C-alpha cells in the first residue's frame, strides 16, 4: 500500500515549524496540502496531508523612525559625543525603552528599582548614565578605591557586564572580580586603581574581609539580577559587603540601583534596607500578563524522554539550521554533558556548559559560541541570566522548569534587542500540568506543534547544503571536476547532485514520527466524518468495521479535533491496512 504522510498540523491544532536562518529572518507560512479520497466510510473519510512552507515576501521599503527611536534619541539625554561614538560602534543607535525611562533618574543620583523583560538592555540602563557621571570627575590617582560596585549572581554575567562597561568608556578603569580566577591580576588592579568594579559577592567579600579591597568610598551600588542573587543565598554576603559604605538613615549612602527581569515582593522588602524612601520605581511589565519578551514565539512539543535527543536534532535543523545559534537548557549537569555528546545532533557541533566545568574553560566555551566556533550550546541555568549572546535563533528547554522565573530568563536568551526568536519547550504527558502552570504564571500561550516532518527536514537540510556549496572556492572545485563528470555520466546530473546534497547536510536517514507524541515508527492520520461524532467509540467502531478487530494493536492516542474529525497515530509498518477508503 502507499504509505500515507503525516496529517496537517493545522488540523491537529498545531502548526508546522518556521524556517529561520542567521542572516535572513523570513517567517514561514505552513500550508496543509490535503488529498482526499472519494470513498466514504459510514459518513467518514480519512485523509493524510503533508506540510510545506513558503517564505513570506519581505518588504524592501525603508522603515520609518518608530516612536521608541524618537523617544530614545541620544540628543534627548546628557550623553557625551565620545560615549555616543562608542555606543554606535556597538550597534546602538538610540536608547531602548528601559534605558530612556531610567537615564535621568540614574544620572541625577536617585535610587532606582527597575524591572523589564529580558533582552531589553538593562545593563546599559545603569552603565551609560554612571559612566557619564564618573567621566565628569575622573580621578587618575594610583590605588584609588572604586566609586561604582556592580554585584551579579554569576561569574558569566559579571564578565558580560564588565565588557559592556569597557566597550563604552576608554577613560575609566573597569575591573571584574569573581571566584575561580587567580588573585594576582585582581590585586594588580586594586594597586593601579579602579573606577568601576564588577563582581560576584563571594570574591568581593573575600577581598574586602582580608583588607585587600577598600569599599568605603563607593558612590554607586548596582545589584544586577537582584532576585536571583538573593534567592541563591547571597543575601548575607551582600549585606556584609554593603555594610562598609551604608549607614542606617544616612543621606550620604551610595546611590542604590536594583535591576531585574522579575521582582518578587520580597525583593522590594530587601531593597528598603539599602534604599532611600523616595526611590524611583520603573516597571515596564507592571500588571501586564506576559512576563516574557514579546519578540519570542513560544512553542511546545510533546515528546517522551527516550525520543528527546533525536527529536532535538531535527528541531535544531529545521528551526535554526547548521548556520544558526541554538541554546539547549537542561535541568542537570549530567543531562547537559550527555546531550552535547549525543550523535543525534549530527548536523552541528554541540558543547556543554555547566557549573562543574572549570571557570577558564567556561569562558573559552562562551567566547567560542559568541564567535561562531560551534552552533549549539547545551547548558544548565548558568547561561540563563544576563548573557547577551548575539543572534541566538532558537532556545530549547528539555522540560518545563519548576519555577517560572527560570523559563522567563531562559527564553530571554533569544529575541533580544528587537530581534525575533523561537523558544521550544519539550514536555511529557505527566508534565502537561506544569506546562500549563508556566503558561499561566508567565502570561504566555504555548503553540502546541508536532515534531518536524521528513519534508521539513529535507527542505531545511537542502538549504543548508546549498549554502555550504556557496563557500567552496572555484580553485577547489576544479580538482573534483573529473570525478563529478564521471558521476553524472553514471548516475545522471540530478540524482548525483541530490545524493551529494543529502550527504553534505547529514540527512541520509529519515524517520517517521507521530505528530502527537513524537514516537518513532508512527504516522498521524486524520479521520473526517460528514456526521458529528459524539464519542471516540463511534470512530473506533467505524474503523473496525472497515479494517477489522486487529486494528486495536495498530492505533494509539485517538483524539478529538475541532469539527467532525478525530486524529490518531498508526504504526508505519502496517502494510496490510489500506487507509484510503
């Protein structure tokens, strides 16, 4: 019999994957090409359909300046020409919303609590105005203590924040102190003098308690990702550090700035210990339901854990490709290591990142990912906060996280700085309740989609292979010309090239998978009826009348759809059954 193809995902209340590449952001439109047979079964008909995508046309018209760009124009703020030049070198041409709304308050020395979605530019919200203030009264004295202290919960975030400061100032000394790094370079920085110090609470406390670091002259204190820092048990360390500069009720206390994507009520309670009563509150989320970035599309795929690695490989191929960047988040270090070594992710190179990896190697890994040395980063939550990695096309979460804040921060690694991105969350049947919990608390709606079909994988792989061909020099091609001519003579031009493209892309084997639960060896069938079905039993009776009682062992997960239809998964190898009736 002819093997029926997967059913249209739009019929199964889900949609096909969107094809994205690193340089082109074209949204894919999914169409179900339905092929119906004329025969009927008790008023019912079966159909199978395939998915194909077509790229929407892109407008070539010039984009007019948006209200956000007008509001964030550099001319509206007290920013020096030198800083503007350095910002433009970073690709920043105007202040984002959170930056524009906090600039004057930070510049004027007010205490600020700021909450905004991930990827909206919170680091520059405090970095730009603080640099402008310090530059006006720059002190070149050797051994000078820091005027600005920025505390972050993780070493990776500390490195990122310090880099952001260094990129937009050449006149101020910026140092970054964190655990796992040698003391000698940090001591050299202290002896030479520091204007802006970024670090993690553990190392800062260590240097301060050993009288190596003077914090008595701090003028500005920033707690970045404050909710995670206090939630991770750093509250006591932070209080010991700040005790050097804070006196209860004193107006001479340093300016205090709290920035985060999520601010539970207890964060505000802690803030009262350090901040003046008249502090400014800037909340760009407020009572809005959606807590995640609006530039991220949230998808969910039902998949048993045993099939997950193989499906992740297909998802990466279709949604990101061999030329895009993907971050895969796992719950445990062991899981991250095993997944990064899994041969199912065959089209691209994957590297793991977690807390057991030495700090130096973690820095090398992040640098390699930023520079495009490899395409897939498999990480635990160590990469979930604050890291600004450019052009991450896809974020995959292997399971719904237990706390919503983790989902918000993980998904925020894509769709940053106005770019679009996709976040896909895998879940098992037993995790459906947790998935709905994340939906409700994060204020999002997951679009349930099926696994990529064979057609999706082939199209994406073909595009990747063609891009590889574009990068081969003509001088190299000449060496293979005689072999190519011989191959064309033996097999024909089109079959030979098609086989070469398949090998280049790595798509040499394709497996049928159920759209409903990702099980391998199954296909999804849609049963349509002219009469409304009031129960699943009606569909079962109709199928058994046509195909026999043994159909019980061939069908799984029969599910009602909208209208007069049901869908189910059937074993691919059921050659004896004719699904067209």
